[in-house]
C-alpha cells in the first residue's frame, strides 16, 4: 500500500537531530559517486516569477522524484514560494512506497545541509549569527544552526524592514541593516529572492562562514565578486552550481570541494579561512529526507 504523508504528519515526524546526519550521509554518497542523479530540469513559465522543477534521484536504499514549483513572485503573500510533491519508491523493485508533501521537506533539508556544513567548518566558538532574509529559510536555518552552534546574538535583515522587525520580535533577534548585521558575524545566512548581489565581501569578518541558499538561477546573485573570490568555496554539487548558480558562474570563483567530500573526509578546509557554502538543493537530499520520514513512520 502506498502511504501518504501530508505536511502536518511530516512536521510531527521530522527533527533536525535526525535530518542533519541523514543529509551528511546522503551527500557523502553523492560525492562518492554512489547516487544516480541528473541536474534538475527547470522549466521557465515566467522569467523571475514562475518555474517548475523536476528532480529525480536513485540511492542505495531509495528512489524517487520531486516535482517542485518555484514561484518567487509569491514572496510576501500567503502562498509559499516553494511547493512540492515527492514520490518515494523502492530501488530494487520499483514499487511506490509513499507520496509526500514536499514543501516542509524542502525547507528543512536545505537548512539541515547548511547546519551539517556549519558543524564541520564554522568557527567552534561562533557567537554571532546574521540572517539576511526573514522568510521560511531564515526561520529554518535559525533552528537548524542552533543544533550545531550556541549563538549568543542573532541579527536579521530583510529588504522589507517590517518583515525583519516582525521576525526579530518573534525570535529574539536584532533587526538591522545588512552591513551592520554582517559586521563581525561568525556565520552569515543569505536566504532571499534577490537577483542582484547585496552581500559585499568587504563586510565579512575574516574566518566567517557564509551559507548562501538563495539565487538558484544562473543569472541571479546574492554575493558580490569580492565575497565569492576571497573565500574558500564549498558547494553541494559541482555540476549543479556550474549550471544553476549565478553566484558561482558570474564570479568565476574556483570550487574547493563538495560538502559530501568534507563529510566523507576526502577533502578538508584550512583553519581560519573565510568560507562560502553555496547550495542550490539536490534531489538526493529530498529523497533521503523522504526515506527518513518513511522509516520513522514505520517504527512509531
């Protein structure tokens, strides 16, 4: 029988304590070549406003596909910018196991991957977190990063100041301008629908970690050339960012490693370097997260 998991059931089952190590395992397998996954197919329905993505992947214990709508034009409305459905199947027989709502999985796996990277490379004594963006990814990153570092101060900036003030009031953060948010921050998250760079490399504290999860299109950017070129660049997938990330493509920044290589111990990062982790989101993350939800449901 094919099961169905709606968002409420996924929220009940899925925790960052389980999801973060699951993302480490999935990306280590991906970088080791043990995952079959093409770069996503993205159909442009309306430039800068409406897109449809198709994301299949096959791992050793799961197979599936996510169909995701990316509607940046929904930003600031009651309708999410990302909505998705995931079909999870057995890789040995092809039998469908479950159909899962993919909105929350997309939200949580993105933040969990960032947290997994932060656990490996963020300054051990990191105290200040800067969130550039005040939407669902800012909230998810705040929760996920709290699982790997103990921040004493959280700052938030949004292109809509009222959104930043509301986020700050709800989460005990400080709403401020972008430059002030980044100044002396140990970890910086960029999670916006920006298409032009707004984070300047001159703002970054030496040794800071930037987790860049917005601008998932080849002509869009969040980080300027200084931020990209002066930093050690880690990515989720070399192939994917070289086709999908304007921050990587347009800056010409050199890629040091994939996150999965760090998790597997095949690559390392020199201490004290400023690091940018650029993620565009991978199907293997969605399928691994969906399999985790399925397995958790089976034992509870």
